[in-house]
């Protein structure tokens, strides 16, 4: 069978990835607090056979709370617990900081989710880098060496705790009165420079044994951590060349740790505004984010290296401006911004193309998203994508009905789940307890 891509979906605050999503027509402005809404969006992603949901987490909020919703879920584990009860196949992945959690807490809550979802849990083990998050724990962000030092210990400890209840330890035999085989339930007695735990964790294996490790980070320390432990990397990248380099760095790190590089999948971010045509997509994006454009023009100026007038949003760049424009080497999105500007779009339309979005942005018909995904995938730049729909209320269905069938038709995406667990969905090898190779 030819290789097919993995697709995940970002599930954040309950509205969508664009700042104005909370007040779009048809969106319940109270969705931030609605677990039912999140279950519905998860069900829509599952209808599209997506392999996983990704719930990022700080947890903290810094931003324009007067006008915009916080980015994160109320509580990622509670949200996933609700979703676990309302879905059957899709993988459930949440971020859990290795810096601001004790390994025992992480081990327990992720394994409980794994049991509850029948083997669909994944842990995005990240070190956190925001001082806003640290401040919520009364701390400062430690150095990279200390953050990653603690992360290496934490992931090992969590995996050891996951394996501390032997595979066949849970007997629950009413006749003999034997609940569990205590010989197979052992403390782990592990300690390092940063964290320690006696164990055991008192939770039996799930259908996939234990949760799948994800990671998100870009530094050499991140490569090394993911290389040892991760099966999936949640990536952020703007060009095929950069994606290739990042994917290779993670694969090299996995090989260095004694693993098969195919055990680690690099999944790139992508934002979607799927509409009947480009004009309809741009208008939708303007309705969502137009309020920010006067201020974003200031940033676009820096990307293009020419002065721009925020009071003339509906005009394209002049011939002189285009001739003088140079993409900023400081921002990898600048080349694309200049390319769009040269097509003659107005300032407002240039911004509506999402040239300052966090990930490559597709604004237009589903086939354009499918083409983007095919090009990157066939170039060997990615193993798949995690998509951030602009508005969950109709944006998930727009992707599922407008992009997924094209990818399936082209043989690039599966037509149904091949297995039942997240490990099956992402091709992660069986593992119980720590990986003896690393
Ligand atoms: C795509 C992507 C997603 C991330 N998601 C989260 C997240 O949900 N929560 C978080 O605290 N940090 C998140 N991070 C930040 C990383 O944890 C890390 O702190 C940051 O990339 C800095 O990397 P470094 O510590 O390797 O320099 C994410 C990073 C990337 C690239």
C-alpha cells in the first residue's frame, strides 16, 4: 500500500483559530464554556476520519481579553474526557508541561484518559517557554538545559509509571477472589536530578498499552527529547525546505537514540478558511479578522520593507511600492506575502490571505488545500498535517466535506480507520513501560 498522510485537528477554545470566530453568525458566543460544542466538533473531525485531535495548553491567558477569547480549553483533560465519551475512534492528544507538572500527576491523568477512551490518548510533552505560564506557578522559566533535563527525566518516569502495573496483573477473578496479581505490580523507585517517584501507578494497561508521546519544539534540545521519546511531532513551519529540514532533524535524532526514524512522524500546521472560491474565502476572513488589519498593516510593512498606508486598505500596492519591496529575511512568511502582493490584491485582501497567520493559510476552495497538502507530502517534507479551522462551527465540516474526499480520491488519505487505538492511527510501535532502547 502506498504511504498515506496523517491528519489531526487543533481544538482550542471552542470557537476557531481566528480571533473573531466567537462572534461569527451561527456561533454560540458561550462555546468557550460548552463541552457539548467541543464534543460536536470532535465528532465532525471523526466523521472525516482524522487520526487525532490536538489540544494545546499553556495554561495561561495573555492577550486582548476585552475583544478576544482565550486560546486554550478550560481544562484540556476534562475536555478530552467529555470527547472520549462522545467519540469512538479519533485520537485524543493534549499538551502537558513537563516543567510545571509532577510526573505522577501526568502519568495518572493521561493513563486514566487512555483507559476511558479505550486506547486513544496521546501526551504532547512540552517544556513550556512562556513567563506568563511560569508566573501562574509562582516561578520563572528555567534555562533550556534545566527545562529539557527535567523533561528527559519526567518522560522516562511517566513511562515507567505507566508500565508499573504489569500487562496481565489485573485478574479481577470473582471465583478465586483475586483482584490483581500483586507480583506484577511493582514500585518503580526512580529518581533523578529534577524529579522522582516511588510508584507504582495503580492503573492497568489500556487497549494500546499506554498513551503515545507527542512533542512540539524547535531547538536542538527539542530534537533530542523527541528523538528519544516521541512518535509524533506537532510542527510549525512555513516552507517545504524548512519542513524537510525539521523533519530530517527529528528523524536523525531518533536514529541517534537507537530508534527507527520511521517511528517519528512530523506533522505540520496549516490553517483553513474553506469557501466556494477565493473571493468568498477572503470575504469570510475579512469578516473574521478585519478589525485587526489597521494594526497588522504595520507588521506587513516590516515584512515587505516599504511604508504602507493603513487608511488605504482597499488599494493594492503601487508600482513603486512593489518595485521597492524586499521580503524580510527575519520572517519566513515574507516571501509569500510579497508573492501575494505582486498578484495585485488590495492591502486588505493580502492580509485576508493569512500571510501573517501562525501557519500556512489556505483561503479558498477545498482543492487548494488538497493541492498544498499533496505537494508538501509528496516532497517528503511532512508525514501529515494538523489543521486549524478558522471557525469550528462550520469550518470542520467544510474541511471534512471539501478537502478530505479529494485527498481520498487521490489515494493520499485513508477512507476509514485501520485500527482502534491512537497507536494504530499514527503507526506507533507497541510499547509498555519505558523503551529499553533509549
Ligand atoms: C507547533 C507547536 C506547538 C506548541 N504547543 C505548545 C503548547 O500547547 N503548550 C506549550 O506550553 N508550549 C507549546 N509549544 C512550545 C514548546 O513547548 C517550546 O516551549 C517552544 O517551542 C520553545 O522551544 P525550545 O524550548 O525548544 O526552544 C509549542 C511549540 C510548537 C512549535
